[in-house]
C-alpha cells in the first residue's frame, strides 16, 4: 500500500513551519539545512515558503493532492515529525484533517490504512 502522505503533501503547504534555531545548527546536532530556512524571530526559524499568505515549504517536492514528498525527509524539523496522518496510529489528527480539507481533499479514514493485498495469511492446509 502506498502511504497516503505520498499522494497528499497538504500539511507542507498549509502551516507555518517554525522551530528553534538550534535545529539548523550542526555544532548543536541540528540537521535542518540552514539555507532552506529564514529567521522568524530571535528564537525561531521557519522553513522558507511557509511564512506566507499561501504557504508552501521550499522542500516540498511534487504536486499537492497528487504526488508529493519531503525533499529533506531525514533532515526535516521536529515539528514536521510530530504531524501524524489521521488514523495511521488509531486517532484523528486535527492538523492533517485541517490541511487536507483546505486543499479540497477528504479527510483520511481508518479504511485508508487497510491494505487490500494484506487480507491475512491463507489457512494452512491440514494434513491427514
Ligand atoms: S496532511 Fe495528512 S495525509 Fe497529507 S501529508 Fe500531511 S499528514 Fe500526510
Ligand atoms: S520540511 Fe519537509 S515535512 Fe517539513 S514542511 Fe517542508 S516538505 Fe513538509
């Protein structure tokens, strides 16, 4: 089953993605590429493109609602790691729902996580 986020990307083109500046400082263990950020205030950076009237993170690759992914996935900020898709772990995610609705998509449901090719192991044949 393809992960629903790979056909979405809405949350990366809806919220302002702000985080502590230390996440982009390599000497402090930060991994976010600094050139992809902008200063928001003395304490925080934002992913470029997200502090805008119509946000879209500079690192988002592809087309929202069709095929989209994060271009810096292993290096993405902590706030991105905290956004959970609705029902992936058994609960609604208000952030996910809000972003998808704003982009004209329906919210995810538990059924979106059912893999039609993973209907369970067939029963083992019984020997006589
Ligand atoms: S809005 Fe939800 S489904 Fe879409 S990319 Fe974000 S977490 Fe994934
Ligand atoms: S860094 Fe990646 S996960 Fe975070 S908003 Fe940008 S594209 Fe989305």
